[in-house]
């Protein structure tokens, strides 16, 4: 039954997997007792499926119980206790409780380093999870430093072609992408794609994952034709090898829709996004994070199509659901708030837009720091609203700060720096400061 549950999980039939895993846990609890290692293993397995279903509170509840039991029976330093602790850290990460996640995974990393050494696979896995948490906390330099170290160690011990080395390379590329070091990200992603194609073949899920990641970087580089070519291939392959309803097929469909949006093929983008939203609602339910992501993407397309009433309806729902299931400070809740504010701006509800944007800016400054790209994005959006409200001095103050920070972090020639420069010039022009403009 346990093997069947694992198969359902791998096939993306998460409800069926959870049903069987719950039954396994119930039977083991009855026959072996709650403290038995196999019962705790079943509990951990069920928590993993709850995590995939987006039922993060239930996952955290089970994982906390597993840690308590393993600590009592085996001690805090036992490998199984540390593994359980690492799993809970990942769930805290998804819940947006990044401080708790960092605290737990730091402890796990220190314990593994002491008992197993820095080169051990479990130590490197903990280092990788810690790097992911630093990434989410906006500490991208620290994340890149740790991910580089993981890649270096895995290359030394396992070789460049090993699956875990290639995963480390892919993870580092993601952080380079966030640091806007897009050429470096693409370089690593091309290498991962080449290696996986040689070793696993073009149709393997890991190869398609690498292809999808490279497509996202091509998108960010403005190479939309290459992006859509790769994303179309990923979507076709996943549809053939999995099913149209599989989570990874739907993700490929969503990525392709985003690129169609950037190519201004808005009707095609909306068509795909409506299908993704319908499928995710049926399979995962309306409250799942992936369903809300699909809803948010469709709202952005409705906005671009000029259907602002539909956009604001969806964005309000996304914001409400994310506030309920995550927290107000969670990055995805703040993103939903920002998207809703942009639509309020377009609807000329400027006071409401400014109210939300001020809150987003305050939260991002507290959590990520003033120099983070997401904070600067929030600052730029608020400046645009101040401009529309004719509060030109405040708009100029924010625009100047965005330009200064982007110049420092991205360089003077970066597209986002040039956009900031243009925004400031427009504001100076509106102020009548033609020399500065």
C-alpha cells in the first residue's frame, strides 16, 4: 500500500496518495503504536504529500510530531531526527516563516557538519536548503556563496555529470538569475541541459526541467523567440510522457502562456491560463498555492487585455486567499497585494492603490532591505501612483532612489536602470525641472 501511495504521488495524483498514506499511518499506529519507527516514517511520508498538496499547516503539524518523537527516542543529534528537522524547515520555508526555517536548517547544517563532515551528502543537502532560505530572505549574495560551495564540493566528490552536481548547478543558476546575472545563469543552464540530454535523453523529466529553466532565462534576456521555442517543446514532451492534467504539464503550459503574454499574443495566453486555472481548481482546489498562482497570472493577462473588472475580481480573491493561508508578510501575499494595487491604479482608484503600495514597500524594506530588487520594484510602483496623484516631489524622491540603487546593483546600462532613468526624467519634466530631465 505504501508503494502504491508513492506511485500515486509520483504520478501527481496527490489526493489518492494522501488517502493511501493516511490509511498506512492509521494501520501502523493501531498495530505498532505511535512511537514505532515505521509509524513515524509513515507520518513523515504523509506530511510530504500534504506539503505537495499545499496543505502546509497539516504538514507542519505532522512533521513537528515526528521531530518530538524522534528527539525523545533517538536524541536530537540522530540522523533521523535531523532529517525530520530538515523536512519541517522546508515546510516553514513554504509557509513563509523564513526565520524559523533558517533557524532549523542552520541547526541541522551545524549538526551534520560536526558528525559527518562538510563533504557528506546530507551536510551538502542541508547547506543547499539553507542557501534556498537565504535566497527567499533576499540574501542573494549569501545564497550564491553557499550554492557555489555545494557545487564545488559535489563536483569534487561526485564528478560534473552526477545528478546531484547538475542539480547544484541548476540551483546556483536560479540565484544568478535573481541577482540579474543572466548571462552566467544561462551559461550554467545550457551546460545542465547538455549534460542531462546526453545522459538521460531529451524526454526525461529532469531534462525538460532544465529546458524550462533555460527558457525562463531567455525570456528575462529578452530572447522571446528562443524562450517560446523551448517552452513549446517542454509542453509537448510533458503532454506526451505525462498527461495534460499532471502538475508539471500544467506548469509548462503556464510558462508558455507567460511568454505568449510577453509576445503580446494575449488571447493565446488567456486561453492557456484559463485551462491551467480550471485544471488546478479541479485537482488541487481553489485555495492551493498553485491554483492561486494560475489565478494571478490570468488576472495579469485580463489587465493587459483591458478587462480590468475581471482582473480586479481575480486579484482580490488571490490576495484574500493568500492572506488566509500564508501570512500578510509572505512574499506571495505581498506580490498579490502589489498586483491588486496596479489594477486599482489602472481603474483610477489611486488612493487605494497608494495605500496598498505603501504597505508593500514597508514590508519589503523590513524583510528584504532597501536594496533588494523586489523592494525597488515596490518603490517604483508607488512613485508612479504618487505621479498620478500629482504628488510630484514624493514621486521624484522615490524615482531618484530607485535609479541610484539600480545603478549600484545592476549597472548603468541594465534595462531596469534605464527604465528607472526614464521614469525620473518624466517626473522632473512634470515638475518643470527641464535641465535635470
